[in-house]
C-alpha cells in the first residue's frame, strides 16, 4: 500500500524544473536580477508570491500554471514510457532537418574552388609573361 504526498511546495517544484532544464541557481538568479542566495531561499519556501512566480516561470520558459501543477512522477513516467531502448519507434520519430541545404553548400564550395583555380591560372600566366620578358631582354 503506497501513500502519496500531496504537499504543494512551490519552491521544490521550481528547483526540480530548473534542474530538469539544466539551469544552475546562478543562471536563474541572473535572469531574475537577484542573488544566488535569494534563489536558494525561494526554492526552500513553500509559498511564493504570484508576481515572483510569474517572473520565475518566464525565466524557466514555462507558465506559472506549469510550475503549480508540476508532478515529478508524471514527468518521469512520460519519459520512461516514451523513450525506451527496447523499441525503435522513437528512433523512427526522430527526423533530422538541417537548417541549410547541403546541395547549396556543395555548389558554394564548387564555386569557391573555381574562383581559386582562376586566380591561380592568372598568377601562372603573369609569371610566364614575366619570365618571357626576362628572356627577351637578355
């Protein structure tokens, strides 16, 4: 028989969301314009003012409601049920869409190679002309 803890500790929820986002207390403090100690104190408090909660939510990139309704167990259940190593359905869902067209990059490289070759050819022609003038002057 399991018992569930129904405490609504906003500070802990902010801490877990911050950690899941890979953000340090210093980074959140910088975003909020407060000290790291203020963020630490905020994460230890069970209740937070609505205006501060809105600022924190914006800094974390979530809504205030997402912080209030955050359930860590549900998050990990979703992650564990979605990303398993036993099936390839998640691998098939991953699509790589580069932000550039590889063919355009190939054409750019070809054009640059062509320009360099033409410059080299011009340099060789001028060198041959210079050497011919030297031979003619002798």
